């Protein structure tokens, strides 16, 4: 067991513990900020790299897909090598990836650098949360994680606006360069204040299961988004999709026989978990696409500046934060199934409504549209996250939480990939129509994404109607929006 200094009086955190919480919170802030700051800068990056702004989704997909792949291994790495070493490496890798992004002179180099960034980002929150769990007394853990969760709300709030301002005031390179001084300070603070917590006994890692899942995620994502860019055509994309599904099937067979699988099939006997995971996967295809589609459409089809486009995203984030106070009473009153089925239909319709946001729409109406979407989207995240984990016991809660985190990041990656593929298809279809082709492509894409989201409402209908109490509402799922 790691050595821990005597606890201070109740309600008063030791100086080293306070620094640890700040360190983990800043790491979480870096991760969430970087996930949103890039969306506003994509058109400027495309112009600099000589690419079409409608085909920049791979920059976002590479980051989120890498995170989805590494999240399942984060806990084992921390147990095996210690939280201090892994957290320090995570910050260093994230910072080096940021520097590589700023130095990239081609789209392929930028995507490769984003993969490096994703390796570091995937370890920041899970390893930091584990260090807090093993250092802070149990009675103070809830309060500690509430503090750490705050940057998870601030990052998405500042990201689009800060990204737009940096693009206009300097260049898109600075959205990555600002991570470097923070990274240097983070490594120094980690060496001094991060406890080197390890598991009391080594557990064998399910390397085969992990490899099968990783191959499945990469193959399916490339089948959706990458086949055209890789020059594989429809046939190549189909082969990749079959290969990914085959890997997923083999993993399922392996997990049923393995002594300690990465994710046990027994988890899926919990009805709320299985329905919640499927709902997260399919509903987030739309929710993950919108942070990519909205800032790009504002600049490409409506002519907004990067800063103006970033400011237009503020109502979405602010309304989402405000909805958190209302979410629990709504779930207690109407139950998870009713809230999720109706709310999924609502946000799908709201996504499709962005097809009406043409150049002639008044700014105040556009702001109201973004705010309403942000509020209902936030309610969706809260309800989906808590219903997925609420019926898990202590032995399965950790595995279920890791599985949920992986599914969320995978869904975000697939959402951007689907949006990019649909947008590219409609752009080609409307290319011959001349002026206004980009606007019509975005209109058709928003409508398609909204319809996909509305169809996912059928998944939530299979929830038990009596499920109401959101027991896990709070820091246990603070890493997921």
C-alpha cells in the first residue's frame, strides 16, 4: 500500500492534498479544453494546410478514437507502474503531442500528432482520479471529486471562444502551444506532489481482449470515415467494417471463457447498463457530431469569423450548466425511460432545426436555438450517464464506469466520422448546383444527424419504467458530459 501522511483535522485538507487536487483538476481542464478548442479553428487550419474545411473531421476523430482505445488500459497501467509515473508521462506525452500539432505542415502530420495527444489525454483523468481515490480519505472523496469535476464544465465553456480568439489574434498554432507551459509546470508538480500509489497486488491484464477491442474500434471507425481518404473505396470500407465486427465477435467469445476479461459479459445482465450503453453509443452519434458541425457551418456557410463562431457556442455551454440543476428533479418526477425517450426525440428535432439556420436568421433567434439545444443535450447526458451505472454494485462499478467512458469516446469519434462522411457526400452531390452548395450540404447533414438521433429513442424505451432515483448523479460520472 502507498504511504500516506496523517490526515489533517476534518474539513481541512493537507497542503499536499490540496495541490494534488489542483494538479488533477488542471490535467482534466487540459483534456476537456483541447477536446473543444480545436473545433472553431478547423476552417483556419484547413486553409493553412491546403485542405477543404469540410474534410477536417479526421483531426477530431484521431484524438477521440485514441482516447477510447487507451481508457480501458489506464487503470492497469497506473496499478502496474504507479500513479506518479503514469500521470507525469501522460502530461509529457500530451505536451509533446501539442508541440507536434503546432509544427505540423500537412493534414497527415497533424492527425499523427493528434494521436500522440490522445495517448496523453486518455490517461489524465482516469489516473488522476485513481490517485485521489487512494490518497483522500473516503469521507472527503465526494467533495474532492466535485472540485476536480469543475474544470470539466469550464473547459468546454472556454474552448470554442478561446480557440476562435487565438485564431484571429495570432494563428491556429497557438491553440496547441498554450499547453506547453502548463505541461512543464504539471510535470514538475507531479514529481513533487503526486503520490506513487500502486495496486497491493498485480493483476494480469487481458492483453488479447484489449487488442481485439482496439482493432474493432479502429476498423469500424476507419470504415465510416477513413476509407475515402485512404483511397480504399466502398469495397475497402465494407471489408474494414466486417473485420471490425469480426474482432468484436471474437472478443465476446474470448471474454466468455477468460478468467479475468477486460469487460465481463456478466455486466450486460444488468438491464440498465446494457440499454444505457447502447443508448449512449447511438444517441451520441448525433451529440458528438454537433460540436464539429456547428462551428464549421457558422464559418463556412454563414461567414462568421472564428471569434464570432466561438462566442456563439457560449449559450450552448451555459444553458447546459444551468440544466444540471433541473435534471435530477425531472428524472425523479417522470422516470428515466420517459425522460430519455422524449428528450431524445426533442434533441433530434433540435439538431434537424439547425438546417433552418440560414444567413437571414436573426442573431437572437440563433442564440436561442443554441441555448435550447445545449439545455436539452445536457439533460440527455446526465440521464444517460446515471442510468447506465446506477444498478452496478461495488465490484462491477469500476469496470462499468471504464466501459461507459470507452463507449462515450468511441461514440464521439464515430459521431464526427459519420458527420464528416455525410457532409462530404452531400457536398459532392450539391457541388454542381454552384453558389450555396455548402449551405445546402450542411442543411442536409443536420437533418440526417437529427433523424439518426431520433431513431435512437427506441433504445431507451427498453428501460424498466420504474427506474427513477439517480443514485450516481455526481462525481462518479463527472468525467462524462
